[in-house]
C-alpha cells in the first residue's frame, strides 16, 4: 500500500483545498447521522477533510504515513491522530461516522483488503452509525492511463504526473516534482491504484451493513459512465 512518505511535503500545494468535497460529506453526515458527535477519518492524509469539519464534532484521524500525519498535526491541532493501517486499525472507542475519502481505498490492490476495511469500519461504528467512502471506478482508471502526462506549477516548482497501466487492473501514478528555475528534480514517487466492479463492491457491503446507498460524482445514480462513486453504509 502506498505511504505517500515523500509526497507528503508537497501534497497540499498540489492537491489544493477540499471545500467542495467537504461540503458533500457534511451534508451526508447531517442527513444520515444528524446526532453524530465523533468522526473518524481513516487514511486521513494531511487532515484536509478533518480541518473542515465543524467544531461541534470530536474528530479523529489515522494514516499509515507518519509524514502525512506530521502535516495533519500542524494543520488540525484539535484532531486526535494515530499512525495505523486502515485494514486493521484498533481503538478503545467507537464512532458515529467513519470516513475514507479521496479514493484512498483504491490504493489497496487486493479485494480481500477492501473487505477488511469494510468489516473493521463496521466494527467500530456505534449503532446507527455510517461509513462513508468513495472510490475511483474501473472506467476512470482506464481513462486516466490512456491520457498523456500532465503538469502543474506550484510554489516555484512544477510537477509531471504520468499515469500508466501496469496490467491486471493496476495503474501507476508516477509523480515527479522539479524546481522551476534550474529544472532539478526534487523527488519522484510511484503510487498504485486498482478498482473493482461497483456491483461486486455493493454486494460485499450489503453483506456487512444494514443499508447501502451510492451515487456518482454528479450526485446521480451510478452507471457505466460514473468515474467516482460515493457509498453511504449504515450499521
């Protein structure tokens, strides 16, 4: 599983703010779990979503990358953070809402690992709690790997990202960051993702949760044209 250890330093500058995504999540929490008090974000990264959660919530985050968590600790000082794997995390308490966003689940290449996340999240939900996650679809990953490399400038640097198909449904995001003036490469990191059929994921979730809902990036019913799918799983 990708750790983002090198990418952590530049992650926020490259990825930008998360206000749009946070608004979607806040709306879902109010709708599906209006009495929520405690929120856990697994694979929380630099804490971008946690930072935007209203102050009424007690917020927790975990990530496998100590470097990403170091950024999150400075950015979201009120969050309780821990370095853990989202497949087998452990807590002494339970939560009303558990989040796993920004296609973090796609970094798990084996379907059995996705199941471990689903089961563990259900285990640590309070009664009537919800697990909300998103995923890149197989279609989106195929389309991304067909595109030419793209660049982005930020903070006197520029990034080149090249997404390639490694076979067996796995795509590799090769990320290089250079100094804009002297063109020297600062770092390079490879990040893998894989997806699985939405129907199969839905079936697995239905065997774990009492209710499963989904919609795509346009808030429409999931279809073969969907690029990103959000799942809302109620305990």
